[in-house]
C-alpha cells in the first residue's frame, strides 16, 4: 500500500505526475490504462490516435474528489507510456488506406491492380497484428491481478482486450455506447475496420453472450439485418426509440432499468465518444446528430451497481484531437468517471 501522507489531493495537479496528477506506479496502482494510438482505417476525420497525450495533459486539472465515494482514487490509477511503434505503424497504414480508398472510390477494380491488392492485404494484416498486440498487453495486466482499461485510438482497439477477458470469463456481455452499430462484415475492404469491431467480436468470441447497444443512430442495411438475425444475442436501444419513449412520458430511470436488465452479470464497457451528443466530441471521426447526455449514462452505471452487474474492463475510443482542446478536455473527464465507475463496480 502506497504512503499517501505527503500527497495533497486538493492541490493543483502536477503535470510531471502520471494521469490525473496521481502519484501511483504500475506496481502499486489497481487500475492500469493501456493506451492504443491506432487509427489505420479511420475514414473521415483523423486525429484520435494522437488524442491520448492531450487527454493525459488535461487530466491533471481534474478534481479528485468524488462525492459519493471520495476515496476511490486511493486504489490507484496508472497509464502506461504510449507505444510510438504502434503509432508509426498506424500512420503508415493509414496512408496506405487513403491510397486504396481513393482508388476504389473512383470505381476502379482491385483485381486490376496488384499494388492495391498488396496494400489491402498489408492493412488487414496490420489490423490482425494490432489485435494480437492489444491482447498481449491487456493479458499481461490481467495476469498481474490488475483491472485493465484501454484508451484509444479508434474503436477497432476493443477486440484484443475482449479476447483476453474471454480467457477469464466464460460468459459476459458488452455494453456498447456508440452512434454506430459497428457490425459490418468489412468496410472499404478492411476486415478490421472500426466499423466491424463488434461483428468480429461476436463472430470470433463465443464467450460474449450478449451485446447491448445504446444510442445507436447510424447503420447500414447489412448491419440492421444482422442484428435482427441475432436478436437473441444483440439488443439495440436505438437513439430514435429512446427519444420517442421519453417524449411519450417514460422516465429515463425506467428506460435505464430496461437497458441494465438486458445485461448479464459481467459486463465489458465499450465507450465510443460519438455515442454522446456532438457538442461533447466536435472533432470525433464521425459525429452524428442526436445522441446521449453523459449524465444519462451515469444513471445506467448506478443501476448496474445496484443490480450487482460487474464491469470487467472498458475502453474509451474515438476522442478527437481538435485544435481547441474541447474533445480532450471532455475526454479526460469521461475517462476519470469511467475509471471511478470501474473501481466502484469492483469494490
């Protein structure tokens, strides 16, 4: 147990300290955050691979006091150093992806171009490599008896960690906060695109017995058909339906209870920031009109705890790296709250 007698939680955060200005190390922290600077297949606004340092920088300005559970931070939170090789690999493959998408968008066939076929294979191999890398690093955290979380990066980062958790939990669910379904078989030819992550998880990891999606409001026909065909395993709370229920007089508490009732006991939380209203994430890769308020999610988290649901891991992804800094500032507050929810769930 670390001696915290010389640490003043009321003082301004030290930018030379670890995340949130906390004095912990990987050895004495209970919760370890693995950064994953990856955006190889981001298709609209890049930048999320480089948001991690901005989030860490903003995080030292957060007050550590949480009214309901003021001492949770004392359990320790630590973020590992960002792996520059992964970032450079992402940068390289993103350039390759831009070339490929530019080529196919003009109506040209891949079968006519050996170079573009090679590019596609390289990008897909890169996605497989990233999954293995995340799996190895999160498994290392879990085997040390720590709680593991991911900070992205785009949404494709989730698969490796879910794979690692599947070796510890035989039956668990995913609570996906997201504007998108992420259920495509492939997207722009990329089988490990962020747009395919939940499809890949469901197809390859049978221990995930339930996927509960909240805030969904943009999806293609293929995805809609897939979730209907797998209605026993997937429950989607579409944003439009959530709004209509509220407009017809149903309280958010009642709605939240139905969301939590759909979850199994053990839950992995996958949080794409574009599940929120766009003013929370103006520089996200693909913000969508509509969405959730973060306070609404806190009601869900509170009910999860009351009903005995346990968060077994989480990721925060798709936070933009805008010039104004709003994205990273909001992202740091959300990361702080998710860390506290995770610790509280396992207390």
